[in-house]
């Protein structure tokens, strides 16, 4: 995730304006280790998601050497299935996206999406993210990268499903009504994190936090 110094997660409705060249490099590096990129439908619409890519062929080859597909696969979380079937992200016959939804989702929309995506049902009235991650694991996903937005992040935190946070801190003051990194239901309590790494470039801070119970030995 990316945030301004004062906590804004979007500028003019999208997060991309908060980043810069160094952030894009880090973004690609983090994506390069993921089997699946998990993202909410609202973020897909706001950010104009396409087919996930990697930086170059050497990076794709490194993925193959680890037993991964050449590029990560997208998994879109959507209870309403309000998705544009003509969007670029659905034009990948070799690796169509997953769409994670509920058992009571609109049957007509589900049928339409089944022609361009692999449907995963998890939960009834709302998406059960623990079940969804289990089903992605059954399909070969060992590393799942969540890219937001804040509602999806909040649900992951509340369910205790976050292992680490990679946060870019942008050198901007934004103010306004922007949302927090994670919003929504409160889980069992604050999740303790340990700051594992700090990098800096062009005024940006790149922070990696890991769960306290998963922290590497000194």
C-alpha cells in the first residue's frame, strides 16, 4: 500500500498519484513474488486494473525457477459482481482472473463472468476471506498479495489474515477526506507488527512490517 505522510491513501480517487518511479520499482518487486494478487472490485474499477505483468523476462524466468507461473494471477473480491466484462483484465485466455464471491451472488452476473473468469464461492451474505484464501491455496497460491482497497484490507486485518505490510510513505501532505489503509470491522485487537526493513529513495520511505510472531530471529 501507499500513503501520504498524513495518511491519505488516494489522490483524486486513485493511489497512483501518490507514488513515483522508485515506488513503481518496489511495487513490481513485491508483485514479482506473489502467486495471486487479491484486490477488491472497487479498487479494480478506480485504478483501472489490467492483466498483471512482471518487469521483464529475467524476472519471469526467476519465477519459473521457483515453480511459479511467469506472472501472478489476479483474484477480484466482489459480492455484487459489478464488473466490466469488456475490461482488459478479462482478456487473458491463458490465465483468466479469479472472481471471489458469495454463494448467493446474482446468478445471471455469475454466469456471465464464468465465461471470462474462474469463479470461487466463499461465504453467503458476505465473502469469507479465510475460506477464499484456503480455496486459492488449493489452486496453488502460496503467496497472496493484497492490494486493497481499505475495506478489503480491514476485513483481512479483522480476520487475522495479514502476515506482513509493505508500505510506501509518500512525501506529500494531502488532507481532504481520504480513507485509512484499513477500514471496517474490529477484530480481536490490534495486530502487533515489527519493523523489518526501511529503504529510502527520492524522499519516499519504503517500510516492511511483519507480524511479531513471524519476525525473523536477530
